[in-house]
C-alpha cells in the first residue's frame, strides 16, 4: 500500500440533523448486509472499544504530516458533532473507507494548530456501541450505512480557531490514517457543563389528551413524558433528550433515542428521562419548537444530563452510544 497521507478534511453525513460540521462495554450485534448497509471494511469492533496508548506512536514533537506518514492506508473522518468552544472538548466521529464502509478498530486522535505544527496526542477514542437489545429497538433504529458504533474522545482546544486533526487506527493489517478539522468558536449560547439550563415546559402525557403522537414520533412510543422538565428541574436528576426519530434527516435520532430507552430501563427511577421532539406540530415546515429555541439549539439530537441542583453535568451533541450516555447519566447522579 502507498504510504503517506494528505492533510485534507473529509465529511460524512453523521452531523446532527439540520446542522453542519467543519468536521463497561456492550458488544454490538452485526446488522444485515445490504447494498445500502454494507459490511464494515475493517471489523475489529471488540478491540476498538478498548484502545490502549501503547498501540499508537507518541507525538514527541512530530507534526500531523510526519505522523501521517506512519499510516499504511487512508480512511475518511466524518464528524458527528460540530459545536466547539475553547476548552477540553468532545469530538464524536465515524471512519469510513473509500467505498463508504465503516472502519472499526482501536483508534486515537492527534490535534495541532496546522498540519506542520507540533501535534498533541495520542488521545484515545474508544468506539461506543450503538446497538441496543431487541426489546428496545424502534422502527426508526436503522442507522446510516449500518453504523454500529461511534468513536469519541476529548481534545484540548484552548483557543477560538481552526484545529487540524489526524486519526490513526491500529488494525491487524497496519495503521489507517484519516484527517479532518474542527472550528472552535469563542462562544455558543447553548447551555454548557456547569451552567443552569432554561426551565422549559415539555410535553407530558397528562396534557396530550391521550394523543401520544403529539409528544413523540418514535414507533413504538417511548415512556419519557411522565413529567414536564420545569416540574423536576432542581429537584431530581434529569436526562433531557432532544430528538425526532421519524423526521431526522441524518437517521441518527432513532438509534440514539433507542440507546436512551435501554438505559432508562437500566437506571429506573434514579433519574427522570424526558424526550422533547424538535419540530412544531411534528412538521419540519413549521420550524423548530420553542423548547429548542430556548436552549439555542439549531441541530439535533442533543442530550443534557442535569444534576439534582439543576446544573448541567454533561451534554452530548449528535451521535452517541451506550457507554458515553451511561457516563453522562452517572455524572448527573453524583
């Protein structure tokens, strides 16, 4: 295989619906292979869940271009979130081959201010399985391309600027490299960790006059509408999910809503699960609901884990899996 890797951004349709991006484990079961749901190009998912630092070269003053030369082949990096402000920030992403087949193997990320600047890393990026048990799957569970897991990590981005990225993936046939970039803004008005969210009113079963379709587009409906958000804010931990399983153009909302449904059964009454649909009257042409506008959201899905004091303990944008959502819930329960 040709060695070396050009520094250029790659994209994949995994960003939050309506948005854009400049960029304990559960074994995932394999989905049926079809023309639109091809088998992974590299299928080492069990190892991808637990990457180790020893599998990757240390940056040691090298640039992204120098590190990229260690790769035996290339892949495309598709960011699954796009809201970044200065700090230690979450990046979620998928990796695909040139034929748009997913790549699953131990992966780490390197970051730098330019392709030729000294890089920092490796930052381990475990693959987080998105496949839920059969009893928690909805009719909207089909993820784009048969996506089984999403990579995620936290990266240092101290300044408002564009940062270049390199991922290296350790496979049984050598290293695979992929490049991308993230644009860090000075400020986003979206509630962040440590802040208090607006006390919005969310739809509850008691106010829907028995028409559950007003509250959720999921089939079958989930049970996340027993109370309104403002009724429990500051009184008990809350997991607030903004998603529209049926109307999500990226097809991510169905799978992540199912992830929340499974974990709702795991955590029971310890935390209030609340699901908020996205579009007014569940009609995209009617625009976003006032609840999203209050949170300054222009994309979805989003999750906010809020502690008993009414403060955001964790937040997730775009795609996420069982392990990362479990961590967010546990942060709210502390």
